[in-house]
C-alpha cells in the first residue's frame, strides 16, 4: 500500500488522457477531474512522460511506466475527456513530436508505412490501435475503468479492427459516458449503453472562475484589454486554415465584423502540438487586417487563454474547447469550419447540436460567419447565461454519477 492509500484507504486513481501534449482542452480535463476528486491519490498519465506545468498543465507519466509502478495494487483508471475513441496510434504518436521536427518526420513516415508502424510502436510502447483507451492488461486484476465525456464522431471512418478494439475496451468499462449524440448513437448500435453528458470543461467557469479572473491580470491578457478598450473577439483557427484563400475569406469577414461592432480581434492558439494551431498562420492573418484592429496573443499558458476568452465579447474558432469555455462564461460563440461543411459533422458541430439551441447549434465556413456572429453578439444574453448554468450543472452531475458508480 502506498502512502496515499494509507492516508485515504482508497485505491490509486489514474487520470489518463492526452494532457501529455499542448492542447487547450486536454490540459483543462486534468484540472477539472482533479477538482472533482478531492482526497484521492491521483496519478496523471499520458502516452509519454511530459512536464507541462510551465503551461498550466501537469507533470504527466507515460502510462506503461505508471502502471508498472502500481504493481499488484488495483487502480481506478479514468479517461477524462477528449476525442479519444477515434484517435489512432499514428495520430497519437505524431502529435507527441517536437514542433520543430514534426513536419519533416510526419512527411517521411507517411510515405513509408512499414517504418511508420515500427516507429509508432517504439514511440508509444503499446500495441493498441486506439492508444488513449488504456489496455486493461497493464493493470492488476480488480482494476476499474471509467470514461467521462469522451467523443468519437469519426468512429465510422476508422478501420474495422480499430473499431472492434474500441468497442471491446468500452464494453469492459464500469462507467461509460460520452459527450455528443452522434458518438452516443454509434455506441448504442454497437450494443453499448453509454450515458450522455456534456464535456467536462463545461464546468470550467463554475470550478475555476476565480483562478481565471486572477490570470486576467497577467501581462498578455491585460495587453489585449488595453489595446481594445471597446472590447474584442477571441478568434482561433487551426493550421488547416493557413491557405491564402481561407485567410483571405476570414480577413474579409472579420473586417465586416469589426466595422459593424467596433470590436478588436485577438488571435490566439488553442494548441501548439502538431496538427493543431500555427502561430505563423495567425501572423499572416493579422497582416491582412488594418493596423490597430488585431493583435496576436502569444501566450500558451492555459489559464491566460481561459482569461482571454472569458474577457472577450465573443468567440470564433475551430477549437471545440475554445467554444466550450466561451459557453461556460455565457458568451456568444460560433464554430469555424474549413470550406463548406459537407458530409458528416465534425466534433464541434456534433457537440453544439447536442447541447445548444437555435442558431448557436451550427458552425460557419470561412466565407460566411460575419452575419451569424453579428446576430449572436446582438442577441439577448440571458439565454446564454442559462445555457452556461445548465451545462455546468449537467457536467458536474456526470462526475457525481461516475464517482457513485466507481465508488470514489
């Protein structure tokens, strides 16, 4: 029995997720789960060992190493959010690469499937096809597994063998809750019985409002407020918007918005891991806008990003968790979709359709967001505040149900 067990009489709790890399939502998940599990001996696990405390995250251990340290002691393993059900081993490993070497390494390995498979296995030290679902065999008999607010809207596009592994892991869990109706329906068809709860980050304002207000006085968010005394929009876009056509469309729409509202534009990154956001894309967009109307927010510190969003007049972006934090603070928000949305909805559209109402259910393409966002900015704010409370309460109730089911 370790020291934490001796003090509490409770099994070790492993919080497992993609908070081993810089992505806004993933870093938030670990904090939300930690806040809901006072008195427990917590271990933070990812696919690699990383210390992200400088960015407001946690010191994270690689799952195989952490499981080995627990030995024969049963653990409770909690998967605490994220689009993990459809994240392949290749995607997971690539997103752990250093930013400076990622493009060349990804390009090299994509053209060499056999070497890519060997590299993925060496990197992750797991044979899993869906590696952010913890393999039960790593842990002692009697260990329990829970999934809270996870997603997998692209499951149907995953290889059949990967889907089979996902369904098998989920079938063995003692608690399973997903965050959007599309994922929920797919798992029901597979014979599973998941609960449907909002994303854990829906409770961020309720749990961390004071911490976020304190972060607002840091130099980076304070500089944005000083630059735009009439207010600003918090705007984020993933690297996939970096082509000239998309940037031209976004700039034109932002000009319409700033002309109508007098608001500034604060451009920020919601993730620095590969395949997320690119600061050069933000600088290229800023160069297309008149001087004085935009500012690139350079900070990657978790709570300062939250403060930037919370202090804005509204949010526009492709990041689901940028949207969720804006929702938690009762702000107007709109998703940004690359090109014209076609086919199956992405995770932001699926989530918004599940939990939001009216015009806020949608996402808009790069060439047509000014009108819907203008309407949201001018609308009655009271329904937004109501939605914020409703989703926060539902997310916290989801945690309470998980604790009851798992005996935490």
